[in-house]
């Protein structure tokens, strides 16, 4: 309580549609299970979503991890 927290990070990709903002974060982790990526990076995408929504005033409609190793996207719910 009473502590100031500084967060530094860069959103890999984001774009706006009629539904809101989609955030895409590319990952190179060599894991065979997308659930591992969700566990590792869900909080990171949630924080990106909070900051983007706050600074732009536009709702976040999707958060996606794109695994370069698995060649697929993983929805962050």
C-alpha cells in the first residue's frame, strides 16, 4: 500500500476495429502447449489492455498471443 509501481513494456501489435482494440503479442517460446503461454503471459496482456484502454478510451475486444513456434494464435480470455 502506498507504493508506486512502474511498468515498462512495448505492445508488439495493436489495431482498432469497430468492435474495439485487438492486442497481439508475438512469442518465440519453444513450448508444445499453448496453455503454458497463457499461464506465462496472461497478466502481461491484461496490463497492456488496461493501459491501452485507459490512454485511448477505446474498449479492448481481443487479446491474442501469437506463438511463432506453434504457428497459431492463442486467445487470452
